C-alpha cells in the first residue's frame, strides 16, 4: 500500500509502482515513434510534407467536428444529490416523443414551495397529464418549470414528463438539464432511429445446411492455376457451396460453373477493389475469405467457424494458414501531436472466448476468416490499396469489428507464383511513395510501431 503525502507527486509514485500498461493512464504526452517503426514522414520531401500537413490539418478539423457532435460527453454525478433520474439508456426517434422515467425529488426539509426546471437543446419539454396542485410554465418549449407546494404532487407530475425531439440531429445526444435548488443533473437522450434488422432467411428445413450460411469469396490475379486448384479443393469437401471470384486478370479465363460466380473487373484494378466486389455479391449471413492460392484440407472445418459465429458475440473468426502458428495481434492508435498519431501493432490477446477456449480475442486475423457479411461490408475495403494491404482493413474496423483467432481450423497454402504475377505484385517505388503519403494523410499518423514477430 502507498501512503501519499501532500508534497508527493502522484504521477511519479504511480509510474514507479505500476507496470507500463497502467502508467500510460497517467502519461498524457503524445505518442512516440520507436526507432524501428515505419515513419511516414522520413521519405517525404520538405515541401511535399508541409503541403500534405496543411491539407491534412484542414480535413482533420472537419472530421473532429463531426465526431465530437456524435461522441458521448463526460458526465460526472455528484454525491448527496436529492434527484433521481435516468443517466443512460434513453433514445428517441427523430421527431418523436418519449417519456422520461425515474424522475423524483427527495427532500426531507419542509418548504413552502418546491420547484424544478428542465431545459433541452434539440427538443421541447411537456407533460402528458396534469396533476392537481401543480403549476407548469413553458410547456412545449425548451425550458419547462414545474412548481408545487406539495412534494408528493410534484413527484407525481414528474411521472408524466415528456421530451419531444424537434431537431433530427441523428446520432447526437441531447443533454437535458434537470435542476432543483442548487442541484443540477444531466439526462442524456440519444437521437436515433431504431436499428433496421438485417436478417438472412436460411430457408425451410435444417438450420445446419452450410451452403445456406456460408459463401466462399476470393480475389484472383494472373494465377488461374492456383484458383482452379482452390476450387477443386473446395468441391472435395463442400460440393455445392457457392464460390464468388473477383478477377482483374488479362487475358481472362472462364471460371464460371455450378455455384461458382466469376466477376471480371478492369485489368489490374486492384486487391481491395476486388475484395469489395466479391463481398458485395454475397447473399448468405456469413462469408469465408480465402486467398486464391489456399487449399481446403481435411482440417478446413467451416462448421466449427459457423458454431462460433452462431453462439458467440463475435464478428470475425479465423484459423491457421499452412504451417504458420496462430496469429495473435492487437492494434491501437495512440494520440500524437501536430505530426500525427501512432499506429500500434503488438503481439497479444484480450483473452479467450467463453465456451471456445481455442479462440482468442484479437484485433487482427489472417486472410483465412469467416465473417458476418453485414459487418464486413460495414467496414469495407478501400480500393486505393491496389497492390497489397491487410492490416489496414482491421485498423479501419477498430470499434466496429470483434475478432477472434482460433486454432481448431486450418487451410493449406500452396505458394506458387509466375513472372507476370510477381511483376505486378511487387509494389515498386511509385506505389510505396503513394502508400506512404496516403496513410500519413488518411489516418493522420506519423508512424507505425509494430512487433517484428
């Protein structure tokens, strides 16, 4: 136990006694780029860097303004408050009304008059019914006053308080102020629509039919031998499952077949553009992503993946690829300075999934994963990444995707290539310069710190 004295620096005490993870809570300085990190600014010319920074700063201010209006504010509740009120969980559909439950005043002191006041920003306040011996003023306005000589009657009137939204600021919070004497509290009301269900009909009969739940998707480029081997291996274990292939090769070889849909794209349009196209054609609740040089083997048990998504609060579940070990990666973006923030990738997990001890909660998984179709579409794949990308998808999915890496399913990896494929696959200086400047601007970052493992 630590004994703190008035002249003791709390931060110094904590940083000496707590592990690094905890001391970051008290370190408010900007993130630091490690010596081995990928720097986005070192390769830039001075004039180019300054021009990019100015444009990025302007766009960042717009972004932060949009986000701040949607963010939850910090609400502090003072102790010894005589007011009861809802502090979370209220939502109103734009333009509609809701009752505000749980309102009351607890005051043991007898007073000749009890008065409460309410105010709102994006709506008006009213009462649904009138209670005897209670006076109200400002009905159907942003400021409502309720006065009574009886605390019992006042509290009964509060049971009928109504909030009516008048400004459809979708996604924002209206912070309704509730005041009694010198006590002020805030009632947050989220303005939003009820979520629209995205349901997939499995059809009549057994709910265990894998074909009705999963579509296999891949992107191919100048590797027809590999993708044909992939198709054959899939058919060996799942004869009728649907396969979707996005293809930007030239010349084009026809891959269309029974339950195989081949979508031809402009030549060399790119990796993430192809992923977007393939995912857009999925009609099942789950989609299995595989690379075009993967091979299904006896350990490629899609049913095990489906079991996880059916029964766990998770959006993406991955397995093992070839001889690789399980990939356990955590991602983060640390607050920086004028130069930008820091992307961070480290080894580690957030623990295992309940009832699935072979599955570990992570932020990034391999290219062999089963995902909820609607959640993958929600993040999407930036078509600017034409040559290569992977982790970028998961960075953009932070806060949106819940991922797990599992060791109970595996897929083969037949790494074969050809001269023409390698020619286009290698990024080259021009693409790497573009990628460097693009990520510096898009993510507002100055570097990428990641484990070498």
